[in-house]
């Protein structure tokens, strides 16, 4: 059974009602231990957990320290194209937006990578808009070997691909794929994705299964917080994570919790998630899953990012640009969304060290990959 079928079978309205009817006793019971327990996750995401935020934060910090020490993985997104054949009403790259479009050529890629390398990064996230004819599998297959020569960990955040295509990219050096569902509510999903292949909710939802079958080391899940009820979307992402971990136990998982940010032609959040709400989310996921990597981007403010260190976050970007070619020549007309924390990577790393954390530029390098016959 695919996760799409599982999601269809879930009693959505009932889960939402349970979220809003959870009691202090449910939260206290979850705080006694809820690793892998979806009803515990539900309680910790509920409004009833809000008065327990301090206790959740202490426990989440303890678990994070136990599993990850004081290490924070550093990565940088490298936007290779802002061409997109989709219309998503929250994104500056939407096809109808009249912005300058650009796809990096080989020479421009090399120049971007040189600047990123010079900042100390060894882990990179390749990002593009979704345009499969001009920036499709051939483009990715031609660039990944070059990227892999320079960076020991290569992740990508692009359109969903076929299983065989993911497999080919793994052979060329791809380590991780971030693919965010945006929302687990199919009706809200249709309302925000009005043109292009991204309209296919089921194909996107089943992508992590294809990615895992292709042997990718790590898969990143995410919802765009602000499109729908964030508590329910987060809970359903927890169900998705639980499903994947049970089906594909060799794969590592991460989540990202981006809040809707202003962009060219973009919409305002329908449901505001406060800073306290974001802290609750991070802590709830850590208490639910001690192994999970949780990443935080420069969408969030400087002070919030600094204060979230140690609570559950294990990966951070810093000094990011959200435009193709933006590290060599910044041009705000090409931005996907506005960045909130615009400090350099060095400044962010210095703050981490000052607070007793260790910025990790190189995590690990794959020397051996298990095959299905192992
Ligand atoms: S969110 Fe992705 S698919 Fe949608 S317009 Fe932006 S880049 Fe394109």
C-alpha cells in the first residue's frame, strides 16, 4: 500500500478533532516518552501542549544532545535555475511572474561552486525551479559529477523524478533529495497549485517512495507552514515519516519546517504560525523521533535561529542566496523568496561556537553503499 492510499484511509476530520480536543493528561503522558508514537505526536502538536513548552524544550534539548552532541551540520543551497513550468501562488518562480529567468551553464556553475567552497562548505543543496524540458534529468546528470568532485555531500531539491532517474543520479554521486509536499490537504493543495505537473498531488506524495527505492541515502520531507492548519499538516507529515521509516528503514530522514515568506506576486499566510508555535513543532518532532534530522533555513530571523540552536535543529544553512548565480553576482530580481537572516556563514558559525556548538562543514563521505542484495 502506498502512502497515498494510507493518507486516503486516514480519518482526517477525526484527527483534526482529536488535535483540538487533546487534554493536559494526553500531553503529560506523551512527555513520559513518545518515540515513534503517533498519538503522542498528536498530543504534543495540540493546543493543550502550549503550556508545556518549557518542559518540551528541555526534553527535546536533552534528546538532541544525546543523539547529535553539540554538532550543527552546515549546508548551502545553490540555485541553478529559476525556470519553472508550474504556477504556485506562494512562490516568486511561478511561470506567470515576470522576472528574469536564468539557467546556470557549466562555467557559471563552476564559478558558483568556487565561491561556496571558499566559504568552507562541503555539503551542498542543488535547487531549481521545476522545468523538466530545460532543466531535467539530462541537465542534472551532466552537472552532478562536477558537483560531487567538489563537495562530499550532494543533495537536491528539484522536481520529482522517475525512480530510474533517481537511481542514475545516485550512481553519479547524489546523496540526498529534499521533496516537500507543501500541504497534506489535497483540496488546499489544488487551490495553491494551479498550473503544471506539480498539480498532481499523488505523484508528488509518492515521490519519497521512488527516491527510497532508488537507494538515495537521505530524504527530506516538509510542509509549507501557512498554507493550511499547521498542526494537522505536521501530524500528517509525522504519519508520512512513520510510513517511510517502516518501509524503507535503510534510508535516513530529515524534515524542514519553512514558514511562508513574502515573494514577488506571493500570497500572505492563511494560517499564521508564531515563533512559539514553531518551537512547539520542532520540540514535538524531536520527542517523537530522536534520530530525525531537522533543518532550519535563513527564512527565519537571526535571533530566532540563534535561540533555536540546541533545541532540536541539527542542520542550518547560512549566507544563503535564493537566486541562480547569486553567490557570484547578487541580483534581487531573481530571488525565490526574501531571506530573513542575511549574515555570512562565518558570522553564523562564530555565533554557534560562542554558544558552545560545533559547526560541522563536512559530515561524512560515502565509501560504501549497501545494495538490495546485501
Ligand atoms: S514552488 Fe517550486 S514548482 Fe512552485 S513555482 Fe516555485 S519553484 Fe516552481
